[in-house]
């Protein structure tokens, strides 16, 4: 076999092995109590906002072992919500986006059967920092607690088309946002500072923003976006 052909075979084999490891828990993760929220094959475990089931025209599908969202004009285009709810947790997800895309991870989501829940939770923002068509304000960049906490440190974001790993840790009101192995943001929920920020934010008129002590996760389907998610898992703390 020619050397170049041998290298092609090796690369394809490595790629297949890596993909085979996606959306699976290791023995150690199982011992630690991790729960897989996406199996790489189906949309089981998720529902659309406003219903208890998944809709075929909501913009979500499975592609290449990933949970894909693609906004389609004229379709229903819904956010999706995990069927399981959590209080204190460590949540991890891998994602990549097409240029100019925008999404987010909402946690402690309340009243999850309405499309625009009155008791929404904090949001880990996901967006194309460099390719968004207009300049972003500081509360919109990837990794912020959307419209609430914006000061990021040690941020290393992979460009559009490459996978990033995001992690959210919530324990007794202490919150950490991680990106690609670095802690980029931390804050305390329900403190005097938190309520001060809330009164000055876009959520000021929301009657119960962030008040839930437990709730579901939501992934957003935002206008004209295309994103892929995999290795979505959570460990109750």
C-alpha cells in the first residue's frame, strides 16, 4: 500500500474512533453520576418550548452524531427544553456554529411548557463573536451571563466551524462559566449585587427571572442560526 493511502486509512480510522466516543459516558463518569442528555441518535430527552413533545418542524435534527439546529424560514422554529430538571449541577456541552450564528444555554428554566417562559433562567451566551454582522455589546459575547454578568477572563474561543467546550457549574448559588478548559466567569446568584444588576437589566420587568432553585436546560433556536451540539451531559451536585 502506498504511504499516502496508508495515512488516509489511519486518519479515517482515528476519526471514526473519536466519533464513536462522542455522546457516551466513560466508566469513571458513570461512577461520578454524570447523566447523558443526548445519545447522538435521537431527540429523546428533549421537547419543544410550548409542548411536552418534540416537533419535526421545530428546526432540530440529528446530523453526524450531533444535535443540529437550523433556523428555517416559514417553519415553527422552537427552542428545545430538557425533560429532566436539576438544582445544583455541573453541565458540559460541545458546540460549533456556522458564521454569524447565535444561540444560548438557559438553565433553571421554569414553566417550561410556554414558548416565552415568564420564569426564565440565566443564560450562557453562545454567538459568533467575530462574525456577527453588527458590533456586539459587552453583554452579548460568548460566555457571558446574558444581560447580567459580562466581565470575562482567560477566554479562549475557537472560531466558527470549530468545536468549543462549555461548562456551567451551579452550587448553592455560586455560578461558574467555563470555556475550553478555562473558568471565564463566576458570580453569586440571589445576592444584593445580583438583584442590583437585575433591576438595571432587560429582565427588570420580569416578575421571577432567575428565582427558580431548580429547572430544565434550554438550547436556543435563534433567527438565521445553524449550530451543532454534542456530548451534552450533566452531573447533579
